[in-house]
C-alpha cells in the first residue's frame, strides 16, 4: 500500500449493543481494508481502525450513515493513536468495565430479511414463528438481568443447536450474537389449547386461523403480552368479544396485513404509512373511511380506527393463514385488569373469553402493551409509549448530578431513571389501583435498576399522598425524596423533551392532579422553569360531586357546572333519575364528598353531558373523545363567552381566574334552542382556543415570556392541539408540545425527573 497508515481510536455511545453493531463494524472495516478491532466495553463500543486516511474518513462517515436500523449513536469520539500494524480486523470478546451506562434496545418488528426467510420453503426457518436476528425480535420483554446476553433472557433455557450456535458465533452472520436466536430444532414451540385442553393433532396456527375465520375468539401470545383476536369484519364475533371482555365502548385495535389493507379501511398519508411501518409498529389512530369494511362494534363512537401491522413472525404467519383478513387485536385481559403475560395466567384468566389460546414456551418477562400514536398536524401525539419505544434512552439538556428514580403517577403509570444527561422512561405499567399492576411496577422498577445498573440516590414522586407510586417512593430509605406537583411535572416533561431551560408559560390541562391548596387542579396556566413555577391562571373551581366517580358519570359534572352558573338542572340530564340528580345537587350545595376542581377534563365531561352523553362512560376521557369527534363534523364559526378575572394585574398574585359560568349558560341555552350537538362541540373547542390565546397574551404582557408549552392529558385532543398551536404561532408565540412521551400521565415520570434534577442541583433541596 502506498502512503502512510494512520490509526484512530473511536468511542461510540448510545444504543449500540444487542443491535448488530459489532458485525456491522466488522463488515465495514473489512470492506475498506482496515485492520484493528471492535469491542463492547460496558455500555459503549470501542473501535480501533488502521489504514490509509481516506479509508478512515470513509469509515467514520459510514459508521453514522449506515449503522444498523436499531442502533442509535448518541456520541462518537475519535482520536489519533499510534499505528500498530495488525494483520486483520477482529471482534474482541466482550469485557465489562466500570462504565455504568448500559442500554437495552426496545423490541423490534420482524425485519425484511427474516420475513423473506420465514416465507421461503427452502429456508431452515421456513414458517418458524420465532425467527429473529440482530436487527429484529424481542429485547426488553425477555430480559431478566444485565448485561444483555442469552443467559439473562427468557431464552436461557433453550440450548442452541449446532447450526444456531455457528451463526451466533460467526461475525459475518447477520445473527452474530442475536441473543434470542432460535430455529425449529432448538427454539420455542407453539401450542394451542381449547376448552378441553391441548390440541395435539392440528397445526396450532391452522387451528387458530380456522377458529378466527369461523367467528371465534382466540388469545394469541405476543411480544409483551397476550392479545385477544377475532375477525374484525364479523359483527357477531366483535360483539361477543366486547361482552365477554366486559369492555363496552373502548375502541379495539385492528391488525391489518399491510399498508394496502390499511388504506382500504382508513385515510393514510405518507407520514402515517411510515409510522405504521416503522420498526416500533405502534397502533396508529387514523381517520376511518366511510363504509370501511370493519364491524361497527370495533369502534362504536368516533371517526377513528387504531390500526397496526404485524410485528412478530407469529403475526405474519397468522395473517397469512387467515387470508390476510383484518383482525381485532386487543389486550388480553378482562376490562381494567393488566394484560396477561404468563401461560397459566392467560389460560385461567382468559378462559371464558377466548375459545382458543395460541401460546408458546418463550416466557415474557416484562409486560409491555402496544404503543398508541396519532399524527396531529403532521407531528406525533403519543397516547401510549410502550412496546417498540421503551426503554430507548432520551437525551437531556440538563445534568442529573445524582442518579434519579422518578416513580410517575397513579394512572397510565410509567417510571423513569435518570443519569448524567440521559433519561430512560419505562414501558407503560398501567393503573396502579390494580394490585397486579402494582406488583409489576415494583418488579419492573427493580429490573430496570438492575439492568441499567443504576442505584438511585434521589427518588421523585407526585405530591398525592394516596398514589401507590408515592407510597412506594416514600417507603424507600437512604435516598433523597423530591415531591413534585403534578402539573409542574407535566410541564417539566414537555420542557425536557425539547431541552427548554429558563421560564416558560405552561398550559397544563388534564383530568386531575393534587394541588398544593388542597383542591384538585386540572386547568392550569403555570409560569416558571424546571425548578419552580407559580400558578398564574386557572379555571374557576367547581364541585366534583362523588370525587373520582364524576370522571365516569359526566352528568355529575354537568350538574355541578349548571349549579355554579346559577342554573338548576337541564333536560339533557333527564336520563338520570330525578332523585339521584337531586341527591347530587345536595352534595354540590353542601360540599359533601365534593372536592373543588379546576379540571378542564371535567369541563369537557360537563359539556359532553349537555350534548347528549349524560349517562355513564366506561372509561375516563371517553366523553372528551366523543366531543372531539362530534366537533369534527361541524364547521361552525361560533364561540362562547368567558370571563378573565384580573388579567391586567401586575405580579404573580393572585392568579387570574377563567370564569366558565357564561360559557356553561350559553351551552345550555344553545342546547335548549335545539342547536346541534356537533355545533355546540365545535363552538366549545373554539372557545378553549380563545381562552389559551387570551391568557397567553395577558401573561406575555405581565412577564415578557413568549414560549408556551402545551401539556396534560387534554392535549391528546387533536383539534385543540392543532388549533391552539396555530393560533399562538400566528400571534408570535413559540409553541412546544410533546412528541416523544405522552402529554398525559404517562409523561409524568420524565417531568418529575427533570424537576428533581433541577432541585438537587441547588444547594438546598426542597
Ligand atoms: Zn431479522
Ligand atoms: Zn437452532
Ligand atoms: Fe395529569
């Protein structure tokens, strides 16, 4: 070779283990005729390459440009070292070091290369439901400890056959160190059970497909839990699934074979198609086409349908066995219980729901439900960040000067770990009211701490004393506790996503959160930064008759708001017996079992009840979702009045109050005058946009701030999010909203972490 040789040592951090990174580096170096080595060092990858300078430059470019799809390079630092002149390029055996950062990749949908093999009759893994490689397959859901290797996954009990071992050990093979590697000879197997026991003489996938196409319900073991499946076109089957699962209205997700099938059911733009096909394979909420061939019972009210594409080899085989028809794929549980993950648990708990159970002997360690995303004005709104996304690390603009555990909220719980300039937000754990979910929470917190090798010195939690997560946090000894107000956590969560520091205006609207004044907050304008905020404005507080019950019975909130506005009652609430209404009216008047709340979520309930959804909802937020889909049907340009108390006042005290009485009075007047519910819903949404614009302007005048952050569960609402964003941008505000974690309580843990990091950075922890 002519010219001089140079040698470069490159340190790479990020998601670079368990994703096929070393074989990729090996292949690249070999192709460019470089010598040297690559090695895993704790949580990072170390490379030394030697060769002519041009090839070295090309190597560094390609490292970034064509890294394996699952890899995420957070940092890449190269320096010159002395040339050594080895004969070739090698992969050195792994060796742990003191570096504490260990990453686990999220679970990933079956890749194209594996799919090709799956359907190739000549391949030894033809039709094998557990095919995977370094670019795809289970990760988080099978992990039992750290470091990530086969011994510390639920694949430990499967001894590799000789051929699998050879692939596993060959640096040139695309299954080099694919920890869950398996084949029909040595790997997991399927089995099917019906009411009478194991079905031995039939192929389990055939048996499941036959059951599905003849209108029966099948439980299918997935990556992070069981699904309940049925034919999505079969009205009777879907209705039966609803009845047996005790799930009355909540929409079911549907799995379709591919993009063409998705397009036949829903409007799918290019960005949505990308999202559907992304390696995370989330459920994507899409606008349903008129006359889409899907049973009405799949999504009873609403204009949207949640679609996803197959993401395991088993899904692909099943879809092909049912002739690519659309299947309902909903979580394998009864109503509000956590999704089943263990075989015996599934067989006992799902008995009576499923006619057939399709399972296998690869255990699921971490319960991880499907992620749910929608696109609003071309940007994602994450309804649930879980399978496929968690636990990928998020970069932070601030430093966690000590390791932090943030335990999240009570509902839609996630927890988060923070270290240095990184946060790891967990999968969706669920509602901690449920004992099974709380057990999983405790086990998974311990697993994450072990796996990521992080012992927290600081534990951040909500101020609500009755949250199971708060009690868990306070029971931890030998750590610094940081209590974080619920809405401050929401705000800090969105700020952390965007790397925002310094003061902002936060619009924090949700269902309920513990307020420091003893009332329930949920319609807040906070001004401040990650470390501290003050309540600059809020909705007028009204009674919440029956406490949490009010979230499921919207008429209660309607009654509370009507009485607040000086009105007695409304014909819209007639479906509720008069004696019941009168009892609740008394609760409101006497303040018995009726805490005060400024919640915008509950304001949505009140308006929905007046629009015709008075009686029981089966899940929180249902009334608001229904109101949003109603509003989509109207182009009315009207709006309702509201009052802003003391907007001109200087300083921070007292906060402005958004008086909802004129609004409620006009809604009720419209209703009584026979105005269509869709028009009322539309006007209500416009009014809320007006409220944000009005308050934001007043706060800008007071404080000079122009950065506005939108957060809280109410911002799952697409109309509100898009229109507020547009209006504020038009008035020269800088608007920020969530794109990575949920605006709802699933995003709380990240915010708690961000606040805690700010407070421990100060000399005196609060
Ligand atoms: Zn693959
Ligand atoms: Zn094998
Ligand atoms: Fe909240």
